[in-house]
């Protein structure tokens, strides 16, 4: 145990790397001498031990990195069974002793930094390579978090959906038009008294140098009837019921409360909202450090978050967005305010480029998703083949958090000119949208 005393003066990463490296090396050497090409079953048969015990030893020795293998370390009794069996098969005493010493060092690491094995494994998960099998542990913890939070809060969803369209403005050159689709698929209420908040679409400018535009419903008639920018064709029937919540939000965007739908997982609700905005912001920046981003807040326990970003090919060319998952635990204002103060969570997922054209954006959980995208493009007179499609899919996203895709904006020096009045074309575009929908 003399080695473990030194870990008190080491950073956790260094102590973990040394301990796990020794553990991995010791068991890899033993398994290699028993038979370098043995399968897990053959290893168990060679040692005359239980299949599961042999499988654990095989995974411990053969894992791609030490961080991945530690998850499979057997308990104390299992270790002794394996090492005694290995000694009977002729493995040298010094190798058996090295393995015991490595196990003791790992137990010391657990006692010093974590207190229990489960906590230690959660501390080790972020240290593993992102493409390593040990990231599976990270996803396991998120799934457990989803189950616990859904039971505590009394709500769960199958999918949280966010889809943003960004298109060159048709009324103001050099600016952008937007469509924001958001909603939940199979949202189940587990308590009778539960109500749930759905925020409005929001666009902000962290520089405070631009007056961003105003949102309006894609379907004004449905919004007038139901009190929310509902897309009834893609939502549950009977139609979800909403109540607008008046708040003191600094954004001025009062959210909606979703109320009165049946309790139980057998009666889930699907709700899809759609809003649009014209000449919302410039498609370039005069700040070389400024980045564009698409983000969504996750505050509802869901099995999966799907976040699609549709960017017109003439705006920025092919992008390489980065994914950031930011912790919302703390006394923060709504994102992106105080964004620099938020802790970023390590996640194994990445932004995926699906291709050019909405035809690439299939969604197994929503068979009508492609039809929804086509409807949006038809309503706005956009060509569905002109959009590059970027997707983030998070399994059991941690809550509460903000998930954002970031990418550089085209740089152009000089002031950004903008007017201070709403665009006169907005009411016309709304009526044109209504006319287009009726004709279809």
C-alpha cells in the first residue's frame, strides 16, 4: 500500500492513469500467456471458472484502453478465484503478485478519491477516449438519470424534437429568415396534477448590437384557435390544450403551459409547434470571435433528443459545427446569458452531417417527419434540396442543460445597419402562408 500513499499528492487523472495502466498490463500479461487468441468462453474453460468470471477477465485484459477495462474488474472473491486458477495453469508467482498489487492499488484509488466503486467509475468515464467503449458507462448513467427524474417529476417523453431552418432573407439582403420547429413525441404524464411548460422560439444577439426580428406562428389560424403556434397535422388528436403563462422573462417571450391530457404511459401526447421569422439577424458578423449557434434547452426527461439544423447552402457553405452540452444547474439567467459561467459536460456524441437536402433527415420515431419538413419548405417557398442538414442525437440527455451547435460566422468589418421598426412585410408573409396552406 506504499504506492497509494503517494496518490494523495497526485492529481486524480495522474493517479488513475498509473493505477489503471498497471491493472490492465498485469491481467493482459496473464491472459496472453494462457493463450493470446482465446475467446472469453475458452478462457473460462481453460481456467475452469464460471463463464461470467472468465468473460470479465477477458474484457479487463482485452479492452482498448485501461479506462474501459476497469469496469469489468471482478470483486475480491472473484479476483482470488481467477488468480489461483491462473497459478494452477503455470503462471509465474511474480505475475500473480503483480496482479494482486495492481488490484490493491485500484482499491486504494477508490477509497481515496471516490468512496465507492460506482462513483469511481463515473469519475473515470470522462477520462476515457471519446471513441472508447467505456463511454457506454457514461450513457448508462444518463439512462439511469432519465428513469429517476421521470419518476420524481412525473413526466417522460420519447423524443424531444428541435429543427431550425436558416435561409437567406427574401426581404433584406445579407440577413436571415428562420423557421423553428420544436416539440415532444409521446410525452407521458405520470401524475394527475402535473402541468408542463413549453417555451416560445427565441433568437438572441449576445453582442446587443442588433435588434433581432419577431417570431410569428407558421399556422396563424391554429395559433388563434389553440393559444399556441401548434402544427395540428403533426400533433395528437384530440388537440393538446395550452394556457399562456405571463412572466417577467427578460426575453419578453412568455411560455405556454401544456395541460389536461390523460395520465399514464398508455396515453402519451405528441405536440409540435412551428414559428417563423423574417430578416431576423445578419448572416455575417463584424466580430471575428463571434459564433453562430443553434441551441435548445433540455428540462424534460426524454429518452432521446433530436436536434436538426438546416442551413441554406448559399449562406456559409459546408460547416463543421461543434457540440456543447452546458449545465443549467446554478443561478443562471436563461441561455445564452452568462454562457461563459456554465460548466460544459463531456459527452461522446458529435454533430453529424447528414447530407444536402431534407430528404436525408429521416426520423424513425416520427414517420411523418419528412412530410413535416416538406410542408415547411412549401409554406415558405423554399427549395428543400438547398439545405445542408446537421444533426445531434443525444440518448437520455442530462437535465437541466442547454445543448448547442456552434460554428464560425462569416466576418465582415464595419457597423451592422438595421432599422428599429418591425418589417412591414411580416403581415403579408403571414397571409401568404395561410393562402399557400389552404391551396395545398
